[in-house]
């Protein structure tokens, strides 16, 4: 065998083992290490009943945007529901009191997931402080202050539920559901100071930094994001799929142009740009619909070889 062929095979072997090494590092994370060996993720009880959720997160077909024409109507400060009809939405109901009920649910699968990154960052932080937030995508929007719930690694481990009370609105608003680490105490996730990267990049960067500096501490990051559009009628809409192509954001942009007054359109388009960056970088699983609640599913690598004979790498974001 030639020297070049030998080097090539050694390089390929090293590359193929890279993600097994990362998986081992993740398994050492302190807060939920015992949980990584669990045979099944626990289900969070809602109204006293267990909820099994969907079975196949990666095999869902992509929804196509409706190409039907939309009448422009009158330009108004209020975003009308019909102006957003051509976007592939999933609709969620608020409670009678106008609250958004959220369930956070870990779920085992055969690839590195959001919860692996959260666990590792918790291990690499002296006093990890995690947030679940619902907040305007425009950080300067004062019509709705950030609504937050502080989380611990136990909340991620066991699952949890929470209600966010949304006030009555006179106009539609673009919101985001976020999960982030907020060691700096900013009280929100939608800030430029928090790092946003796909899961593989997070784990690779942490692995490299740990080798170079034993005292390395992970930065504040955003781990999860979902775009929400809350209408003045308290109808709440979210995207149907984890992969949201440019054409979908283009459709939302066009409908915002039809529905918004000129004086506030620029801020709305900037907010949509932030949503696009979060959505297309993180590619979080979409919210799942429950009986009166929205479920956040956080994937976690299953290390049981009976369930996952071969560890698969999540495709890197393009």
C-alpha cells in the first residue's frame, strides 16, 4: 500500500470517529448524565394524562407554500389574517384567558440533538442559567415585554410545562419562542450578544476549546427558536417544518408589506430577517400541537446500541 493511500485511509478513519468522540464528551455532561442512559424519554403529563407525541421527527414531508393569489386590500397598521393565508402555517389556540401553554419534552433519537448541546454547555458553565422566553422579534418593540421562565438542567431532563399570558393586542406582532443560556443575566434570548450556531458547530467548537483550555467556559447561546405570528384576534401561527426555505420567508415578507403601514414596515422586515437567521441556522423541530398547548421537542442522542446501532451525524447547516 502506498504512503498516500495509507494517509488517506487514516484521515478517513479519524474523520469517521470524530462524532463518536463528541458523543462521548456529551455523555459526560454533569446535569443529566444518568438520563442519557434511559431507555425512553419521560412524557410530561398534561391535564393528568401522558402525551406520546409524534413518532418520526425527520421523516415529515415538507409543506409547499400556497401559490394562490391574494388580494392586496387596504394598507393598514393591523395585519389581517387573509394576508398571511399563502404561508404554510400551523395554528395554535390560546386559553380562554389568552395564555400560551407550552410543554417542553425531551425525546431520544439516533443523532446528536439540541439537548446534547444544552447538557454539555451546562457542564461547561460555573452557574448555568437557562431561559425559556416568548418575546418580540424586534428587540425595540415595547408593546410586549419579554416573557421568561428560568430553567435548570432538571427541567430539561424531566420535561416541564408553563403558561405565558399574552395581553390583548391592537395589531399583529412577530414573536419568537427561544431557549438560551443567559449567564450574563440579560433577561432575554433575542440579543446580538448571544451566539447562534447549528448544533454540530456548537459541539465541535466546545470540543476543540476544551482540549485547548481546561478552564474553558461556554458562551451564552441560543439553542432553540420558533417563529410565531400573533394576530390581533389572538390567533397564533407557527411554521409547519424545521426547514423553512427562502420562498416561505419571501411570502411572509410580501404579506407584511401588504398589511403594514409604511412607517413601521422597516422594523417589521428587520424582525423577519432576525427570524430567518435563527430559523435557518438552528433548524429547530417545529412546535407540536396538543390539546390546548404547544409542545417543544428537544432531541437527545440515545446511546443504547439496541435502539441506535449506528450513530448518525445531523447534517450541517449550509
